[in-house]
């Protein structure tokens, strides 16, 4: 398939649906009409075959995840995603492949828990030796209210949406997965089609937030560094899916998946204690308090007996950001 | 170098300079405050080693070109570029390499002929087998005034900025280039560091525009198709640099470079005859009238003797879009 034909095909099935999209794919640039009294958030993330997803991930799931990881960044700032551009580099492009890829892009947009559609307003397709997808997401946030990593204050509670560690366990299980596991296996599903959270719930309530992509400890560390604070974390309070406990061969593996596994794309946030209830009401998913922000720097990890866990309990991955 | 360290390094040298950049690189997303009464343009383009640039292109020039091709898309819509995100995938990343790459990014931003700085507000670095850079550019355009490909009207003149064919000739000369040719050889320079035009000059004057990236005939064809018109083109009026004539072995090669060579990133526009003068005054570069929009569909190419040139005078590349 020629590149121009592919772009034409994509253009047809990617017609703009938002009122504030003046022009979608097909010209030199898309034309957007941002809301008055709002600021825009912009983020970009690249997924590369065999690095960010297993080589035998389905085309649909590649498209889905490429969108999801970017929507997650917008949500983590308290924003509402509105527009995407998608750059695809692949060794071969044919129509069936492109259709499945676009289906995956659109499914992730549709799964986002906001009231408005998300439009794909720009794109690029190229041949490359290695499959690679770069998505840029643009979203709205009320002026001056975006949630940054740097806002955590001493005494804030630390909370996390959903459950942690599923994607890491899903990756271990991946080679032995059943057909259709992207739909049926909860750990595999989380790996390839991350749950999407509605970041608008954070506005006016959370003091700091980010999405858990590198591993919970590493990501929480980014908040601590940016906010110049420390934290006390109750490791056994980290929220876990039933399937995770069943899949873990031992407690150390279980903790490692939860604390250092990446790719969960849950939101980790800090907020004053009296905002946890309102946050729970506003979010459409579980929110679990897992710790507290402290004045003394560094991260102290405690188990349910109040014992301090040291770095060797966890994988080095992520952990050494706290050294 | 670890990825986080590289991002930190980039963050330091990529500090935001625009008043309307609320937050640059370093959080989950950049925060932008768009102008009131303006719309935004967004475009994305990927460059891949050995496909979009020769494998031995310097790191500086790779960064430069990745930015330039995107700024060119914003200009072609009549916009003023404001923000970029940059996704870099490379087999190896070290500090010297990253510094040269960022120098190239910033040099292209600085070369843009507008009054305001351009901020890099988001980015991503990854390892991949093949070097690949994806840039997304966001720019301002007065509401409702973006220049689309679809606005050409019968009787409009067709004009092109600068000169055509230089990059194609530069690519032929590339293997024999001298050291420093990116600065000293006008054809090589155009290949690796395309001239950037100020698209704001087009607002209220041009009826349609795009940037010449696939080759002049192919790109003009996009305007004709989108506008549902035809054109008569005076092939011998296509503007040429002195260096191009000296480099061309024969007239056929010369014409092929001009008409079908890509990568020139000049602006091709249509406008009523009485707007050509004002466009010349507003642009900071040459503007040459090369043809006229006609009601009859298709593209007629005439030489200086009024002889109709057929497809076999040009390379098939680009030309078959008009078949």
C-alpha cells in the first residue's frame, strides 16, 4: 500500500467528532479551537516493539496502548484529553494491519472515562526496520489548576488509583497466555490495554500527581524530588488485584511487582486528608491511601508490622532513584 | 547515560522562554496558555535514518531538520510556531551526542523568521535499532484564517518561495561533499538545513498553500485535488538557485530536480493576482509566479516555447499523482 493511500484510508475513518476541532487529518496541520479560560497540556510518548511491548503483541493492542499511555499523562496533570497526533513507523504497512491499528487507537479513545470524544488530528506513516509508534496528546485543563509533581506538602496523604503490579505480572505470564488473553486474563489485559482514569477528578483536590509508568517507587520518587519532601509508605497497603496474589510465587515477587513493576498507568497522587473522600467520590475507580508525605527526605518503606524494608526487598529497578 | 539523566540534561538547556509556556519539560505534560482569539495548528513528522536523511548526516543536522520540517508545516497553514515536542529513538545516547542534537533543535528554532521564541515543552528518549526523531509542532493562527489546501480558485496565480530543486541536487552531491558542506555548499545546506519561511505573510492573502516536501508537482497536485481545480504551469519559470544550474548535467535532470525533488520545504501557494505584490512585501524571501489555476482539471506543464511537456520529461516520482 502506498503511503498516500494509507493516509487517505485513515482520514476517512478518523473524521473529527469534536466541536472544537476545526480541521482533522489531511492538510499540513490540524486546526484546533481551544476553550477560553483553559490551558492546554501536551505530552508525547513513543512505544517501540520489543522494548515497550512484546514483539508478538497484536496490532490492535499496540494502537490501544500507544494512545493509553499518553492519555494517562494528560489525566495525571488533571486534564481532559482532546486531541492526538499519531506517528507510525513500521517495516510493512497493509490495509488490514492499518485498520486493526486504527481500531486500537479508537478503542483507547472510546475507553477514556470522559464525556467528550478524542480526535486524531494529525499523523504520519513511514517505513522503518522496527515498529515504533509516537503519540502526542493535547488536553484541556482549567487555567492555573494543572496538577504538577512539585505540589506535595508535608502531611499530605499518598494515594493510588486501582491496583498495582498487574502489568508486571502480566508480562511474566505473557509467553504462556491463552488466545484472547487481552480480553480474558486480567493481568494480560492490564499489560496491553491499561485502564484509563479520569484526571479531572484531581482538580482542586490533589496537590501533586503522576501516572505510574516506571514503577510505583520510582514514580513516587519523582514527586518527592520535585516537591522536596520525603514519604513514609505502607508497602502492604498497596492495592492489589485478586489475580495478582494468585499469580505471585512468593511475597518478594508480589512486592516487587507492586512496588517496581511499570506499565500500570494508575494515578499516584498526594492530597490533604480531608480531600481523600471527595477524590473517591469524583473518581470512578478505587482510591487507596498508601502513605504520608514527611518533612525528612527520602522514602521509608514499612511492612504491616512496622518493620522497615530495605532496598534489597525490591528489585533494583526504580529503587535506586531513592539511594 | 541513563534515560533520566539525559532528560535532566535536556531540561536544563531547554528552559522555556515564551510568556505563554506555563511549564516546559519535566512533568507528565507541558502546560501551554494559548492566545485568546486564535486557533492552534498541530502537525507531526518523523525522520528516520537512511530514509529521510543519509546515514552519515551529523547529529546537529538531524536535530535541525527534524524541527525544520515541522515548522514548515505550520508556516504552510499561515501559522506562527510556538511549541514543540521531540521524541528521539536511537541505538545509543551519550551526552555529547545529546548536546549536539539539542543544539540542532535549538538552531532550527532560532532560524525561524518570526519574532517569538519557540519552546520545546515535551520529549521522550528511547533506545531503538534505528535512529528516528518525531517532532510535533503547535502554532498559533488567527481564528478562522488558517490557509488550507482546498482554497485555490480559478484564475488564482500559483507562486513559490525561494528556489526549487536544491535539496534533490544536494542529495546527489552528498557522497562527494567536502567537510563543512552543511555550511558552505548551498545545495547540501538546503538538504540538511532547509530555509524556513514566515507563514504569517500568507494570512488574508493566499487562498491555498502547502510546503514542498514530496516534490513540487506532487505537492501542487495536492492543492489541485483538494481545491477541485486544474493548473497551467510554466516549468521554465520555476525559480532556481545559481548553484543548481551549475550542478545539473543536462536540462532533463535540472527539470526533474526542480519539479519532482522533495525536501525543499519552500511554500507553494495560490493567490489572486493583486495579492502577489503584498505577499512579496510581507515575505522575507523571493516569491515567483509559476502558473495559474484553471477550471479544467489536471496539470498542464508548458516550457518557455509554449510546448506541452509530458510525464516522461520528469521522473515518475510525484508525477503519477496527476495521471
